C-alpha cells in the first residue's frame, strides 16, 4: 500500500421520492509507516425538508432539598405510565415524576448495601423488575419496588487469552449507553482502555451479554474496521454508544471514529449503515503509532480527540420511527484548557427507519448531549447550565416528519 492511497469502503446511491440524489462515500487514507488514517465522508444530498426540530416548551421538575439532576444523572422514560424517573445517588433513590414536570409522585429506596457502590445505570422494566448496575462493585442487581434483591451478578476479573491476558471490556452503562433485557438476557456494551500494538482486533469486543438464567457472560461484536490498524488514542475514541430497536429486535452501536453505525440483528448478523452528516467530514487518527508507547501523553491524546470531529449517542425514537445520532464538532486547540480538554458543540443527525437521511439540527450549547429522554410528546434535553438547584429544567422538542 502506498502512502495516501484512497480506499473506498462504503458507497451507496439511491433515488427515492424524497431524494433527487443521495451519495455516500467514505474514504480511508492510511500512512504505511504509522498506519495513520484520515477517515472522510463525502455526502451529497438534496434534503426534501428542513426545520424538523421544533422547540415546544420548557418543562420543570421540582427537586427536593437533597436531590440533584445533572448531565450524568441516570434517567429514563416509562411509556406505560408517561413518567420520568431519575436516579439519585445522594439519597439512594429512584424518583418518579410525570413526564409533564411538576412535583415528584413516588420514590423507591434502593438497598442499603448498594449505597456505597454508587449506581451508574438502571433499567426499569416493571415494579417487580428494576435492574441496577454498579461500576464500583462491577455488579448487576435486580430488585423490586420494595428494594428487595431478587438476583445479582458480579463480573469477574478473569484474564482473557484473546486479550493477551488483559481483562475483557468493562461494562459502561449510562444514559448514552443503556442496558436492555431481551429474553432474560441482559445486553450492554463496554470497552477496554488503551491501544495495544499486538492486540487482535477481531477479539476486542464491544458487546456484553449476561444470562439471568445461567449467570454466564459472553463478549462479542468487535469494533468496526476503522479501528483495526490506526491508533485512536485508547481513551475517548474507544467509547461505545448504543440503542435498541425493539420493533426490529436490533442493537445499534455507534463508535466515535466511524461514520457508520453497526446494526446487529437477532441472528447476530452485523451490518454497517452510514449515519453521517450532509457535508464532508474527516476524522484523523492519533499522530503516533501504537508501538510508540512513550509518546502516549494524556494531554496529546486529549488534544487529538477535542480537535477532531467524533460521533457519540445513537438513539431510536420509537414514537416517530426515527434514528438520531449525535455528532461532536472539532475545537481549535487554543480553545482547550491546559489539559487539552474542551467542550465540543454538537449536531443531531436525523435518519428514517430505513437509514435514509432526513435532516440535521444544531442544538443550543446549553442543552445536554448526555441527558436526553425520548418521550411520546417529543425529545427532552436537559438544560445543563440551569443554576436553580431546586429544579431540573428540560427543553421539549418535537420532530415534524
């Protein structure tokens, strides 16, 4: 392979009544010496409509004296009761509100033994089945609405020969990477920090499945091919974001460096779909090869991430049958702090259920890209700059199809 060789990996051209022309082309440019990659998408669209995101109103949830709702506060929407529930690690509770806002209507106290372990994510299935995850204890715990523990599982610190005796990926469960339960199997994702020169790409898995019947755990679904050779810094570019489409029984995985998402069906067959922006976008891998460990400086890795575009959340809107993906836009280096860290602005990409481009939307900088709730009435974004400690303020948007 010669330096600068361009290799097309994904090409799709379709004509529909909504598009005159839709062309997707993703190009790789790899340096032979360092396996450095410039991963570019070239998109030419004729959008059939604009202005899909419409701001409806702000909703206020009244908090008690010890409750806090921030960007990384666990939150969920319960469609059967049209309620929003927040995880409060301070008081060790799940607190319920009407989705329209106002005062709390109920709360569930979590088992005392979990108080010191800090719950990171939860899945409310029904009042008899509430699934909790503690990263500190690396435990999954199933409780009911009285706080009684009915089942639990602790991830073991076993070495994995496929990972050169490194541990398998650690589960990361939160608002942008939730867990799901399908036929008594818990499905979530995770990742292993670091870049390792000889680590077999095909064995660096992202999906974790735990059977509640047998207590067996399995790992599968490797990173997409854009991660195979280049060095992506081993940190933020290794994050994994997920969504689940119950209608089609598919798991969707979004990784920061890939313009595609990975869709895994019920038969464990994976397929890539382009879910990038309308305009050309290039993402460049880290400047040093994986073998040059002495140059893995945290600040340089941070600068690399924050001066590159990247993808994060993938979301399925079951009420409007749409997919939403969040794109983070690059910063100039002079906008970063002394650790190489900054705050990227975001863009929300909207695709229909057949992965056809619809539109994109630039949310206000005060809206969170982590604490987002898809409800029947629209999309709720937490106002992350709200200074009123007694209220959680969300902005409700509707998507006009």
